[in-house]
C-alpha cells in the first residue's frame, strides 16, 4: 500500500485496509463516538477481541469525548472493557482527530461525513504516523480515566441553555425562544458555567458538547 491512501466509505475501508487492524504490540483509538470505527470495531464480540489482544500482550488504549456516556448501553460496554484491563479515557475538549494507530506504523484517520459517507485516510509515512501518535498522547494525557470519571450531569433545562449558547443567538433572542426573561436566562447561563467549571461561555459550550449537547 502507498504511504498515504484515501478510501471512501466503510465498504472500501474494510476491503482494502481491514488486514491492517491487527496489532502486534500497540493499538490506540481516538473517537468522538463508537460509530466512527464501526466498520472495524463492531460492538458484537468486542469484549472477546479486546481480551484476546490484552492476553497476547498488546497494549490497547482508547480515548473518547465524554458525551459518549450519554448512552447508557455504551457506558456499560466501555466500563466492561475498562474492567478487562483496556485503557479507556474521556476527553473534556474536542479531539483533534479521530484516529486509529496500529503499532505506531500505520494510522487511519476518519474524516467528517459528507452526504452520509466518511473518507478514511490510511497513513504509513513514518513522520506523519509519529505526529499523529504524538497528538494521541497529548489527548490521552489530558483525559480522565473512565473508571475515575465523574462528569457533571446536565438536566434538560441546562441542555436548553447550552443549545442556545451554541446557536449564535443574542441573549435577548435566546431568552425569547425559551420563554424566559432576559434576567432569568442570564442567571441560567451563569449556573451552567458554574456547573461545567467554565471560565467563558465559549468554554461552557465546548464542554456541553462533550457531554452530548448538540
């Protein structure tokens, strides 16, 4: 395979690159959610595959955005994997890339969906793979271990305010849309910022997005 190859869609990824997803020493994964790598990381049988990798001496680490825990079934699945010995951490800020790195020799990055289809870039250029590995390590070091994570829980009122922060509306327009007075809306924004330990509205919006608010 060439040092950099772009594959369009999950079918082409499976057909041309599935054989690359077999680690000998190390397997790292960064993803916003479990859907990104569904083509190669099917939920069915994942625990058995991960257990086999760990028993074979492969170091397996995965880092996700914290919003992944909004789905109870996903949270239970990840907790079970972490209890097997898999490294699972959660980021409070958006991940710089969604990437799988195998043995620090091959990296596969996932682009955003376009018309419902993702493009995947398979990289085997050593310098580029090393750079992506460094980005992963930065994200990993900044993340919180899943078994130690105790993120804030946003109720529907907080989520409404968080959505307004991400909408670009003025305070006056957002308050009208929620049927609140301007004073009440601003008080709720302040409460949300305190809950998320955010120093600015922008930071509150990012952290709310990590918790699944869209």
